């Protein structure tokens, strides 16, 4: 303490200034180094930002080019594209969609637009333009497929014009029927010749003057029966050749079953074959021709009746599975051998002497015209089941 106290005042101040100057130099050096480091980091970040900006610019240009290509594609696309917002209003539509629904489509509510412009056809998810309902076969038909837009809660609709495919399908079906008629002309001649020859024979006997009245009445009845058989055969041939037109009736399934039951029930009673109806779908509704579908069911029920002896049983069932209606005709008859099953739907193929061989072919044609088919399951001696599969969802619920 005495030594420090002995240091003169000016020297002590010089030492303190020296130490302060040394600390300042150290801090200044540290700041300089930090500044240089920050400067280097800024230069690095500037370079990285320039690279990132370049990448973003390239991405933007690529997206712009993609957007332009998509816009050109949508404009050139023959199918209509409609974008719906979360309120089911049309927010965007390409030129094809505007040609179908008009330029005022933007902003319109889609369910209202569909109700005013489209009518459901007999085919699932297929529509016809309402203004062309009474036009011929080549009136425009559309299919509509939709996909959700998760980001906005809306939907995008893809509208295809399937008019050409519909026309080709109808022409193909017509050509198929005509080809079948040509190939089976000889068989038809044989079918017509047999009842005609029988009717002529009975008619010739009526001309005998010595014929008793009872015999005359019997021959007249037999001749009439053969002529009625000829009439039925000709009607079925014409129906097969022309094809069944599909209507737009809305048919409750229970009512369809009741129509067929009313026709065949007396026949079952006469043959002493039990008959019952089991329907497990109360709300199912078909769209199509009520007369044609009932006729197809009657054909299947008559075949089932012919397969059963007295005391047998036939069951008519209806159930809905996965958007399809299954109408089954199950009998306890003699069954169908496998080699015959593959031919039962061929025109003019029959195992009965009095059969025309057209009933099942017509029934299959009706089912196909309504977008369905017929399946057969049978085993010899164990009965048979014919099942008509028809779509029951014929309209798209665009409200949901």
C-alpha cells in the first residue's frame, strides 16, 4: 500500500490509460472480426438468396407454362369440365361445358341447372339433354363423373358426350339381331311350317260334308289353337327382330312383381304348382319400360312352370345389393344340364315341342336394354334359378 501510494499521480494515470487503450484495442479487434464474419455471412446469404430467387423464378415460369398448357388443353378438350364451389355453384367451366349448358352457366347452381337441362336415361349415370327428349336416336347423351376438391370443399365434374357410343351400341345390337335372324331363317321356317300344316289339316277336315257337328267343333278348336300358336310365334319373332324400346317409366319393384304375378298366378293354380313372392326391398325403383320388364319376368316364370310337375314350387324374389336389383325366379323342377345351360338364351333353342325358343332370348334382350343381364344357375334334377340383375341407381344425387 505504501509503495502504490508513493507512485506519482501522472504515472498512475498513464498506466490506467494504457490499460484502457489495450482493452479498447482488444474490443475493437473483436468487433472488426465479428463485422468481417457478418459481412461474409451476408455475402453467403445474398448468394443463397439469389440462387433461391432464381429457383423460384424458374418454378414460377414452369408453373406459368403448365398453367398455359392446361388452359389450352381445357379449351381444346372435347369433354366438358365444370368446377363447383362448396355451395354447389359453378365457378369455372371450359368451352365444351358452356356449349352444352350455355354461356350463363357461370354462377348458376348445379342442381338447378341439371334439373332444367338434363333428364336421366335408362342407363346408370347417363343423361339426355331435356330439349332433345323427343328427338331420334342420335339426340345427345352425356355421362357425368365427379371428383372432390379437398382444398376448397368443392367438386370438379367431367362431362362426356357418349352419343356416338350410344348410336354404335344400338346399331351393334340391331345388327346382332339381324344376323341371328338370318342365320336362323331355316329354323323359323320349320317353326312356322309345323303349326301351319296342322292347321291346314284340321281345316281340310272341316270341309267334309258327312262330318258330325261334335267332330267339326273339335277340329275347328284345334285349328284355332294352331293359328294362335302361329300368331304368338310371329309376334315373338317381330319383337326379337325389332328389339324392345326402353321407356322412362318409374316402376316400384313391388308393383313390377305384382304385374307379373297377376298374369301367371292362374297358370300356376291350373297346373297345381305352388307359387310365392318374396320382396325384401320396399323402396327400390327402376327406370325403364314397365311392359317390357313385366314381360321378361312372365317369360322366366312360364319357363319355371313348364319345368315343374304338379306339387312343385316356384319362388319369385327381389332384393337390392350394392346398387343393383336382383330379381330371381327359383323352381324345384328337373333342372338344366350344363351343356344346355350354355344355349338357353340362343334364339329358337328349345327343349319343348311346343316352345318357340324365343322367350329367354327376348328376356335377355330386355335386361340388357335396361343396363342389366340375366344369370342362370342350375343342376340336373335339383331345380334352376334365373336371376335378372338390374341397376336401380339411375340418377346421380348432385345435391349431396
